[in-house]
RNA sequence: GCGCCCGUAGCUCAGUGGAUAGAGCGCUUGCCUCCGGAGCAAGAAGUCGCGCGUUCGAAUCGCGCCGGGCGCGCCA
C-alpha cells in the first residue's frame, strides 16, 4: 500500500516534474536515524542534479503536513521523523478494509489464466522431487487467483508411451488380464515395485521390451481392448497420485489425457507448415525428423527433433504439440507451464516448431531438481523418497507436539491442527528456496518445526489468536485515535505495509519464494513486538486497543501471505 | 565440446545498482510465578568462487576463468 502517500503527494506538489515512481521510501537502517527514509537517487537523475543536493532541496522546498515532524539529511537520503501513530492508523484501517484481499494488486481482474503443473507420469506414487513442481505450480495458481485471475489448472496425463506399456504387461502378469471397466486387483502402493521390476526386465530381456513397444503400437492404433488396459492402469495411478497431492492442498480443474491427442488433425497443419519452411524430412531409417536449423536454431545441439518413429508410431513431443495448441486455444491472457529444468531445450524446440506453424508456446516456469545426497531421484530405479512417506513422517512428528501442547482439545481438533502444521513444514521448506536452485533433500531440516519454518510463522499466529481471545473480540473496533510508543510497533507496521509490494515482486518473478521470505520477516517483526509490547497489560486503554489492532492486522497479513503458499494459519498448536 | 542454471558465515539459504551484506541450523552464555519456551536476548563466525571491466557507487550489470547441477535424434 502507499503508506506514505501523504508525504509523496507533498513532494510531488513541490516538484511537479517528478513521477510517483521516483519516490522510493524505505525503513531507515536504524530507528534512531529516522522513522523512514527517502532515496534521492531517482529524483536527482530526473532533475539532473547530484543526489545529496536533491535530498536537501526536497527537505527544504517541500511543505509537509503535520504528519512530518522533522527531516534530517544524510548524503543522498532524507530521513524523516514522522507521526507514527498517524501512519499506524492508516495502515490498520487499510488492512481491515481490504481484509482477505489485503496485498492484492488486482492485476488479474477480468483476465483468465491457464496453468499446467505436476503432470506426473501415471506410473507410481509421486516422490518429493515431483512434488516441487506441484507445490510451485499450486502456489503460482494461488497467487494468480489472489490477483483476480480466473485460473484453470490443468494436469496432463501421460497415459501413453512405452513405460506405461511395460507397466501394463507387468501388472497383467501379477493379477491377470486387465479387462474393460474392471478395477485391477493391485493396490496403488504396490505399483512402484511393479514399475521398477518392469523397467529392469525390459533392460535384461529384449523380447519383453519388444512386447512393450507392440502394445504401445496397438494403443496408438486405437485398439479398444488395449486402451481399456492402459486406462485401467493409468486411472489407478492417477487417482492415487491425486489423493497424495490433495493432502498438500493441491487440486486440479482439468485432466487432459495424452491419448486424446494422438491423431490430432491439427498436427497435419504443423507438418505442412514445417514442409513449407523446408524444416522437416524423413531420415535414412524412416523417421520423421524436424531440422530446427531451418527455423533459425543456430546450435548443433538440439538441432534435430524426432516426431515419429520408423514404425509410424508418434513420439511424446509430437503429441505434445497438439496438446499445447489445445491449451493455447482455451486461454489467451496468460498461459503458464511449470517444468523441470531438464525440459528447457525441449520447450525451446516445441516453441520453435509451434511458432513456425503460427502458434505460440506457453510461458514456462522452470525449477531445479531436489536431489538426494547420492544423486538425483529416479522412479524407474526406485530410488526415491515418496511424498506420502514424507507427509506421514511430518504428520507423525507434528501430532506428537500437538498432543503435548493441546491436551484440552478433542482428538479431531488435534488431528486437524497436526495436519496443518505438517503441511506448513513441508510446503514452506520447499517453497522458500529460489526455484532454480537445487535442493539437497534432508529429512531433518525439511521436517524442522523451529527456526525459519512454516510452523514458526503459524506459531506467531497462534500467539496472536491467544491474545485476541483474551482481549475479548475478534476484530478490535476501529477508533479514531491510535497510540504507538515503541520502535517494535513501528517496525511491525512498516513490515506489514510492504506486503503488497512483495506480492507484485512474486508475480513478476513467477515465484512464491519472496512471499515465504516475507512471511518470516513479518513473523519475526511480530515476535519482537510481542516481547517488547504488552498488549493486554498495556499502560493505557488506548494503547491496549491500538496494539490489539496491530495484532489483528498482523494476523490478517500473515493469513493472506501464507494462503499464497498453501499454508493455513491455526489458532492453537 | 556447446547451451542454460547455480556458487554469499562450518551447514541450509535471503539479499535482481545504493547507508555498516542478513536469517535459520549448529556452537557459547543467559531467559518460563511475566499476553504460549514450536519462543526470546547476547556472543563467536564472511577475500560475497577467482580475475578484469562498467559506474559517483557492484554480492547485484558485462567479459574471461574455476567448481557444481541439468540438457544436447526413435524416454516422457
């Protein structure tokens, strides 16, 4: 919010050639130096004078209102001593007015967005590496919705391919022939083992691998019996995956099946467009190959992109072209896809091919992998930490804590709290790091409940709830006066006022990591306030009311910010 | 080899041109008759990978190295 708009307006009145964006306010390095500072660099550039001179002119030539008590020059900075209570009142009013929307810039109002994320192969229980995609995607979805976008969340179900063919064979050997409409007699949790075994066997046994290919070929021809087998297996896996992801609060609107895009008529137009550019050829072994150098690709690496095998079956990347066109047709405003960094070249190739045919590729958001201490995870090799195991352990640990802290609550209430705390620990641990950094997975640090963690922030909220319970009303009355005595109160105010800016930063970076960082800063600012400023035992009733309002404003801000991360606040924990 | 990403305290990470580079974990020392100790206060710990440049000013921008991750024609 423009907390300092009254000050900015006064300066703009004195210097009409300045733009509002030139006036950047920030906290002073130390409260003793001032309540907040204005940097003179941008205004100085605008007026073509030296920053220290600009600072002096602003201080001298602006007629400030009574909310400015004094100014002090410090080189290129103007430090302000202001009426803190005036701005505290302004901040609290604004937060209460906006409520659940405090922080939103409403930049998506009237717009639609389509986000594809997760899109795990339906072959086994998801591991925590895959979950990074889902959590990043889900948080971006929450951010876009907060900004007012009408968002549709898509999950691409890769229900084709050799891997699935092999899995079908392996499961049939285990439980008998898969028939149309019948549920396979195998639990979701057992599929990972079957998948690992199937891949191992395909490596060792050529005839088994060949059977996988021929099953895939029948699938692609549209053979109804084969389709039923594939669907039986992929549905089992997809349903299992959705349940695990739902535990993290991650949900989807649309499931798009790859098998629906096999013989898509739109693909013919693409090949025609490539032919017109002389960018596609059939190689000596009969494969249909795109030569991207004809489309402006300059490197030798990634120059060739195979669309179809010699036996006439299509590659994943071919079917994906049709799917992308399908998505783009549905949403013009903002079309995002969350991809692992290993897909960068692939996405570039897809983009070039589509552009050659007059289409566009979505805006890609990349993330680096979560790796184990001894290398990357691999579902195919069974070298994974399963998301469900990870969540179970997080829930077990938080339940232990809640048991000892909340004995007066019912078992159901305690369970609900324990789950929220576990989700907070897991989501926060993943989301707080910059997505393009590798994360080395470590059970202890990602399940920690103390320090820079989601539960630490929830704990601040629980303390606020506790104070407000004793204070006696949910939201303190908005009264005309506001009282503020300490630096801690003021610094908390400043921190809360930064939230809308942080949301815009996250939006432009397409990352919720700044939100996570912000939430920690805000919780720390609150904790300092909490220790230095008694609320219920405040010296005067006016101070007590003001501090209670600050508590409520903090809780609203934390609730909104944590919501973007998919973390719920709790009143008890 | 080529392309993209990363390199900041012992460890995990913030800090996308501005005041003395900040947190957490771990370590040392204190703090629960005091609104919740999942917490707080204090201390020790840094050639911001290395070098050269741009700038009044660089952890931040450019170039070159070094180290790590990912990718580079019939996997998805």
